[in-house]
C-alpha cells in the first residue's frame, strides 16, 4: 500500500479558526471557508494580519521618572511586560486577563497570591517518560525548577526565587548534594515575604552556602575569608563604595567561625552545625565597632550598615528596570525599605508600580525566562532533558551560576547564546511544527492565514510592527518557489515552520 | 532544486597558489565597504581546503568579483597578527606557578603548599624561582625563548574582589564604570563593520575584554558544528534566514533592542561562515582538555585563513582555590600548559607561528601566606605570560620577594598590566596605545616582541 493511498478525502467546505487581537484581548473567530478548485479565482489577498499596537518606545536618552505610581494606559502590552519581568511571560490569554484588572490590582494579584501555589498541567518527565529525580539525577534539579516556572499559578514567587538565586549565587559545582541546592531554593523562595535580615541569616547558615563559600571550613585556628568577603561585596554592601576595608573582611571572617560539618564518603558534606569550640571568642573590630561578635552579629552589622539600604535598592531595582532610578526614586525606595524594617515585598511592589517599569527601556529576558515563557506560550510541559544543555548553552543553567556574583545580566546575547535560544525554539517546536511530508497541510493557505496561524500559536505575542512586516514579507516570498504542484504542501508547511521559528527568535521576543 | 548562484566550489590550495598578496583587502565581508550579506544577492562560495581537509563556506555578495576573495584570503593569511588571550579564572596562585623556593620566608608562609625540596624546573632568569612541575610544558617553551614572564604583575591599590579586579583587566583601566573591553576598544578603532570573527570568544558567552561599542564580535563555544537547525529546509529555510538577518539589521534607539539585533546579525554571519567547517585534522596531538580542543579548532580556523584578529578563551580549571588547592590547581595548570604547548607546535607545523601571540592572565595572585584549609585567599600581584615565536622571552619586572609585602600581606607588583597592553598594541599591532588605554603615556613600554 503506497503512502498516498491513505490520502484524506478533499473537503471543499470547512470552518477556519482564526485568532484576532481585538485591542481588548484576543478572540477566536470561526469562519466558513469554501475551498476553491484549481483555476478558480484565488482568495483576495489581505494586507496581512492586523498589526498589534506598537509598544510605546521610550525617548532616548531615557529620563528616569520621579517616584510615584504609573498612571498611563495599562493594556495588553503593559500586562505582558509585567508578566515577563515579574513572572515568566503570559500563557495565551493571560495578559488580557491581567490588563482587565488595572495596574495596581494586576501587580498585587501577582505579588500577593492567595493560598498555596498550584502547578497545573502534566507533571514533568524526562525523555524516557519517567518522573524527575531532582535530588539525584544530574540536571533534574534544573528541569524541576523550570517546570515550576512553566506551570505555577504564582509566577512571581518563582521569579523572586530566581532573583535571589542570582543575588546569593550558589553553584552545585561546589556543593555535595543536589538536595542541598533545592533546600536552598526553598529558603530563597521564602525570602520575598520576609525581611532581608532574615534572608541573610538563613543563607549564612545554609548548608549549600556553607560549602560553596567555605563557611564550613572557617574556624578559629585557620579563618577562611571567602564568605565574609562575598557577604559584604556581593550580598549586602557592594564593592568599591567605601563600605568596608580588607581588615573588616578579616575580622568578620573570624566572627563567622564556628560552622562545621562532617564528611560522609557517600553523601559528602553532612551534619551541618554550629560548634562553639570552633568559634573565635576573642574580640573583633568590624566597621570600627569592637565586640565579641558572632555570625549573627556579622549579618546584623552588614544589613544595618549605613550603606546597605542603597545597595539593596539599587540591586533589586536592576532586576526589574534596565536604567538607573532617579535620585528622588532611589531615596524614596531607601526610605520605604528602612521604614518597613527591611522587608523585601514593599520595595518590589513599589518598583513594579513605578512609571519607569512600564515606560522605561526594554530589557533582555534571561535565558531561563525565555525558555519558560516559550513553553508557557505554547502550553508545553517538560518532557525532555534537552532543556538542561540548551539553557546552559544560552547562558543560564539553574543551580549553576558562573560564579558567586551570579549571571551577567548585561551580556545575555551574543552569537553563541543567540544560537542556543534559536535551538530552544527548534526543540519546542518538535511537537508543534507542521509535518511537510504528510498530506494534511492545506495547499492553498494564504500569507495572511499563515502568519495569523503562527502568531496565534504563540497567543499573539506583542511584536513590533517592523518585525511583523518582515514575517509577512518572508511568507510572501515562498509561493514563488512552488514550481510543481507537489511542492505546494511541503513548502507551505515549511513556511509555517519558518514562521513558528522566527517569531520567538526575533529581536522582540528576547526582550521584556 | 537548482537555484541561481549556489555553491561554486574552488580548491583553496589553488587559491593560495595563484593569489598574490594585495594590501588593504581582507577576507570576504570583512573590509568596510563590502556589502553586508543581508539577503539580497547572497551567494555561497564553498572553499575546500585540500591540504588540511577543511571545508568552509564563505558568504559574500554575489556581485563581488571572485579575485577579490582570493586576494583577500591570501592577504589575511599572510600579514594579520593575531592575539589569543587565555584567562585563568579565579585568581591563579603565582607562588605555585613560579615557586620562590630560594626566598627565606617561602616555607614559613607555605607549610603545606610549598614545593618539595628540589622539585620543580629551573627558571633561568631568576634562580630563586622554580616552575611548578605541572607547568613543565610552559617551562619547555620558556627554554626555547618563547615565553615572556611577568612574575609580579598588577596595579596600584590592588582590589581583592574577583569581579572588580577582573573587570579592571578586561577593560584595561581602573574604572568600575567602563563598559567596553580593551580589546573591544581596539576593534572599535580598527575593526570592520561586518566581520564578527575579528573578535572571537571561544566560550559560551562573549568575553567582556572583547566588548565593543558597535563593531560586531562573536562567541563560539565550539569551532565545529556551528549551525542553526529548524523544521524548514531549503529553499524555505534560506528565506527564513534572510528574514532573520533582516530583523537583525533594523535600526533602533533602544540599547536592549539594538543588542538583540546586533547579536542576531552577527549570529547569521557566523553561521554562514562556520556552517560547513566540519571535521578537521590537527598536525599535532592535543591533550584531553577543553582548552586543547578549543585551541586545536582555533589553529585550524587560522590555518584556513579565517579572518580572526583577537581571540579570547578561558583555560581549564577554577583557580579560586580557598581550600584543598593542590587537588584543583595541579591538574588545571597541567591541562592549560600542555594545551598551550600543543597549540604552539600546531602553529609551527602550519607555519603560522610568527602571526600569533598568546597572552595568559588572571585577575590577581593569591596571598603568600596559605590559609588553614590547605588553600590560599585572595592576593594582589600575580603572574602573566606572553607566549609565541615572536615573544621577547625576557622577564618583565623582577620577583619582589616575600619580605616586603604590602599592607594586606600580599605580593607587590613590579609591572603593570596596562603597560603590557600598551606594549602589545604598539609592538604587536603597530597601533598607538593612547586612544585605547587611558593614561597610556604614563606606563612603561616593556619589550615584549622580538
């Protein structure tokens, strides 16, 4: 039996579904279509799909706005930006839903979710179809968290965990067990709902961190400066601001002594505990203050340091807005932080409602955010290990930051990482693309239909009109290659695949 | 499917035989004035390098006459000077690499980490120092007069933060706000608008040293297999890539959008250039090390006449050895030095040794006094090398000794990394250092090239 024998009967009349952006939201239109015979007049060529409202481009050089609440339009594009920066992008229809709430309610719906987070959709599996083993299997920790980003109904919690993972960057390359990385993840995830003081205390005694920065090797007989330095430089005060001296680091290292662990041949570092015998009980002088300081005192001295609040605000801001805040905004955020006893949430909420957040320049999505938002927009579950090496190649494998300063958020895109983003799209399309060699693809699809279909597949992402015009131009160039009748189906199917590939690969989709 | 203008094949060895060098013409799509391969009239020309078994494809504008390419390749192959910068990430321990065994305090400061009596390899320019046994390959090149050693390189007011100090080295100045790398600034002045391979990071992301203001540069983790797959094939995929390039070529005021477009445009060019760069054979055997693999590919690219100019790569190993230093350091240094030796031999076999200079650096050295975890904490002055047949082979600055340490008990520097950069720019590239390295006039100009 030849492959052609199973060919479906040609249906002349059918219903076509189309996604249309009504301006208020995407609606699905169902339309009766009559398929024309060869030689019959071709359907009228439309002007292409209706361009989405163009994102309002900021004027350059960008002038930071004073502190306040954003008062402008809060539509689909603004809601998309909110979801891209405070979550992992919209699932189809989600931006419209959020836009209907208005800005403030939309922000609070993300930052103050009710109840426990729910993961909806199929549970993640590896490529053998087996459940993930995040504690044990290499890379499954990455997949496990990526899945939470894709499926959670509380994306803000996951995004803040990612922010703090970058902030207190710990790599499993220096940690015995993946379980310890995931334990740290829960600590980081809880961080947004408490004070920063609390988070610093918890992270200082965190077993993964005690291994990663040698806190567990630091004892009164032979102090190790590693954690003391990064606590000040990267976590609480910042380098080159005159906040501390080399002597402060050495003295703080002494004050941090006392943590130890045992070494198990199979498990590695276990049984983390504070041992007063290992702690240096002599007096230390930190930030010009003398005392018999211990590890809790060091945490407190760092977060109550007069240069801490500004460091905290600048760093937190930089995760959400790519241009520095105005002096006025910076001062207001510092005040807000101090007045709320160094709670994290009020500051984030103020940033997410600031005019700069909505009207300021775009920023590049981190690779894992790109990956998660791609899967969210397609509604795809985690079904393959490939996301591990793809994210790694794109520059961001979870639980594997390049070093203790985290990822370099200013340099996400180059010829190597762009290639891996491209491949992420190719892999995501594995299950979604049209098969050029089966007979199901319609051989009379117009450019307009093709572009609409591809955009609809991604829930009508907000592309700039010049990019959208290029998609249409590409789609228009393909029919000229169809010389023989047999070529129509495969070429049009491949055109669809090319469109599906280009939409998330285009410059816009890299940005939030 | 036949399409016009596709796949004219030429033998590269024939090109070399016939081509006379002509000044001022680079490889296809390198020289300014060459049209961008941005869609219209794109022609793919496959050059097969018979001798090395290399196949590579070069794209250029179809209307450009072929002799232009021939001359361009010959020219690029014969006169370009290449710098390969190898980074030891984490602050490599200078006192292990070149152990000051002849200094009285050495064994007191390094009770655990000191070399055993009589261990190591003699360092002729200063008998008080000995090469670490794992650096034997480097010592061998040193013996051939191909290594210029900076035994204590650094800068005034040394910063002991990895990130700040590394940044200073990358940007070539002591400015935490600088946004372009020192190699990037050189490319901004002399580089092309259309050749991203002129500044190549052999890594999964671009080295900040190569960050330019607006000239295209590239990052490629592996030399081979750089291709973009999709669920569309020719001819549809050609149109898809044409649109991808077009999207990368649009103008914008937004820095992030511009970055995104520039990266996409460069990705396309690299894809077109490297797509057919398949398996290659090296004339020498490289060690089993990431750096070795990358350098072997690099030598093959250079051998094929690819338009590379500045290359950056990170060596094997994590040199931030706060604990159990020997476990990490010895293997990492051996992998690094063996790879460098193989690379030098490869270049010599290909006759490229006079065109390539290798620079090895780290963000700082480690503290002379070891800590209690059989490791070392962050220090100040460190060690750097320039390697190649044209390297002067003469030590720059002396070893400062272990008695007179700085206020943080760290090694004092006897040469400045910016002086090294100035000399590389002027003596190797023949380009004035002043517009690239701030305060260039104030730095010495050690003789680095012979």
